[in-house]
């Protein structure tokens, strides 16, 4: 139960922080890079998608009534995460 609520709460909190500051950071092999502009919103949304994946996986699966929808929620969270990361990577590589 803790990992289904607390871990996603950290992901959502960081996503909100990224939105509030307007600046994100991607860790990479060469130290990483800062993300600005529209990619920041996509980066924050990717954190929300990751939070949804964790929440549906670890919280909804353990509930008697909600477990049937847990898989659909995980797939939806995964799609949000993949689409937003694709946009982040596209916008970051477009600058070079």
C-alpha cells in the first residue's frame, strides 16, 4: 500500500516542481542536460504517467473491486509516459 501511494506521490511532486520552476533535468552519460520550453511540460507529464503506472500496479491491483481496471490504467500510464518522453527527446535533439 505504501509503495502504491507514497512512491507515486514523489513522482507527482517532482512533476509539479518541474512545472512550477519551468526547468527540468535529464540525467545522461555526460552528466545530463537541462530541459526548457515545451519539453518541460512533456517532462512533467512523463512523471505523472510514471506515477500512474506505479499507482495502478501497486495500489489498484491489491483492491478487490479495482483490480480489473488496474491493467487498463497501467497501459494508459505507459502510453502517457512513452508519448511524453518521445516528445521530450524529439525536442531536445531538435536543438542540436
